[in-house]
C-alpha cells in the first residue's frame, strides 16, 4: 500500500507541473547567432514623397533615370552623387529637378555606366566594384581639368564618375517641345512583337545586321552605350521635358552623348546585342512611363 501511495504522489506532482507550464506563455526560441531588434521585426514602411525614388536591389542610376524620364547626369547632380555607379539599397533619390535649378547641358563625350555593378548595401562594410577613375567628379575637379591641371587617368574604360560633368550654372540645352504626331518610324522592319506593358515596353522591329536605325524625332542623345542589361548597345534620345525614345540591340552606335539629333538621322545600325536575333527594340517614354509607340508613329 505504501508503494502505491508513493507512485500516486509522483503522478499527481507531474500532472500539476504540466498544468502549471500550460498556463504560462511559451519561451521564445532565440538564435543567438543573429542580432534581433524590435525595429527590424516591425519596421514601418517608408513613405517616399512624390518626385523621389527609393533604391531597390538590382537598380542602377541609368535605369532609375530612364524610368523617371530624366538624364542620369542630372539625377546624379541633384543628389550630390560623386560616383553614379554607387547607390545604396534604401537610399531615397530625387528624380525631379529641385526648384529653381536648371537641367544640366549634356556633355559631348560618350560615357558608360556598368549595369553589372552590384548595388552597394549600406553598412555591409564591403567595398564593391566597379571603382571610379582616379579623380572623383566635383566642380573643383572639373575646373582643374578645363585648365589642364589634371593627372592622367587610367586607359581602361572609365565610369561616369571619372568623366567631366557640367556644372549646374551652365545654360540648359535647348530642346524644342515635341507635339504628338511628329514621330517617324525608326526603321523599315516589320513589327515582330507589339507593345505590352507587362512583357514588352516597346516595339520589336525586324531587320538585318547593319540596317539603318533612324531617330524617330529630333532631340539630344542622353545616353549611348551598354549600361542597361538586356538592351545591348543602346541609344537614348531626350526630345523635351516629356518624351524620351530608346533604340536597343544595335550592332554599331553612330552618335555620342550630348549630340544634337534631327528626325530621320541615322544614329545606329541594327544588331543582335543582348538579343536572340537581329532586331531593333524601340521605346517611347512619356514622363518615364513606357507608352505604345503605335499610338504616336504614323500609319504604314
């Protein structure tokens, strides 16, 4: 009898212990290999005001500028970026001109932005490529270069930061406003793929390697190079404060940044750079937003 009472006493104690534990809040499991903060676990969404853009992973300045209908050098100047190849995830950039600041005049030297450059994540302590030239962009550097007081730079391809940029005090480039209906077809090729806002932000036009690519309207070249992944050899023309046009996959680029362009002028040759076949990819951007070129081009 004594043995049975002892066993029952142990069982009752165990039952009481289980019941007590069930009434307590569970202890959280913490991975001590990671630092956890309340701010990280319950971060409030950042409210980005109109006219600004928050940098996301995979962005580069050329893409951000194109999507907002701006010249990337202007965006760099508005945000005091010494090296446009280095922007941070979460960084908020101004993508409209500051009040009272004139848009800078495009330079005449061709430049390139490396789209392969990873976005630098702030606070990771790792210095990532690409590196800029030997002299970072600044008004003082520009003044020295114009006076001939500058050190030789590396002969390998330079980033935008090592190229001279105009100061904000220069007069804005004269760009005549473009009225609807003043567009021309950029090539004679048939339409391979029409505009689709989800999958194709322009028209794909058939062609052979070396066929002429012509400016669809007059304006100024604001980009000529390979800085936008998926577009190959790319030309971007700014027509006015509203419209840009883009010409991609070229085999050869015949114009340079800052050059004035007239409608119908040959600016490139059809190619297959970053494409599965020779073709011209043509876009019209209205305030940065892709629009259907067929709504602007004359009927064939």
